[in-house]
């Protein structure tokens, strides 16, 4: 049976999957940027993300190429967007399921 709750939960799930794929894409790209400098940095980034990426970005900001800066910034923006989405989706799901 098609209800508003089912539609909302399905849409939230689809958007969460898409956000996850985008975040994974930029996560891999950020590890690639760090891996060019040192394989150990890339391993740290893989294990403890996003803290190594943040430290790396701010410590190496002047030596990064514009393309590398863009990749790192996009990774940070996807993390922020994902957090906002998760909070918003939780609120919408809560409101929808409580009504």
C-alpha cells in the first residue's frame, strides 16, 4: 500500500544512497591527493577520515595545486552536506512517522 510514510522513507533512502556514493567518490579522490605525497598519509586518511584530510589540507594548503585544493574542498563540502542531510532526514522521518 502506497502511503505518505512509505514515499518519504523511500525518497530519504534513495537520497542517502546517492549522497553516500558522492561522498565515497570525493573520499577516494582526497586519498589520491594525499597518496601522491606519502602512502602513509593515505593510509592514515583511510583509517581516520576526515581528521587527516583536514590537517593535511591546512598544513599543505600552499603547496597544493588548484585541482588538488578543489578535490579536498569538495570532500569537505560533501561531509557537511551529508551531515545536514542526515539531520534533516531524521527530522522529516520523525515528523512523518509521528503523524
